[in-house]
C-alpha cells in the first residue's frame, strides 16, 4: 500500500530556494502520480502541482507558476518539489498525496499526512 513521507522543509530567506521531498516507503513510486498541496494558517488548502508517472507536471496557480517545478527519481522512490524565488506568502505546510493520475477527479490514494513546514522570512 502506498505510503508517503514529506521532508525538506525549513526556514529560508525571501528570494531563496528550497527543495522538498516526497518519498514512498513501502512500494515503488513509479506507478503513481504525486500531487503537492499547501496550506497556510487561516487559508484554504491549495494545489501546488502534480507530477505524472511520465514526469510531466501541471501548471500551478499564478502565485506559484514559474517558480515551482516538480521532478521525480523513481530509483529513489522520491518526488521533489523545487521552489525558487520564495516569498513570505509561500509560507505554509506542504503536503504530497498519491493518485493514479493527476486528474483531481481521481481519488487520493493516501491520507493527508504531517506535511513539511516551509517558512519564508528574513
């Protein structure tokens, strides 16, 4: 059964970069699309981007587009969320979930986990 663990969060200065990891611990990640979300205090959870089994990823909202990219290393059973030009507004808990496809019409295969905290502050 697919189980995912987020890691890599931390404190970063505005304009900086950070890479988050989403790792599968029980089964191969190669068969799954991985969908990243984030939630800031007082705000609704929003989708960041989703990467397909093939390695394509969806466009993010305008606030993130062009600054966030996804990649995957199936040999390491890990998907990476690369973030650059970070802004204080990017401060949030970041979560990853598994899907069979990147369509939001398909159900999540994993529950919302602990996530990893990203704090952008000088």
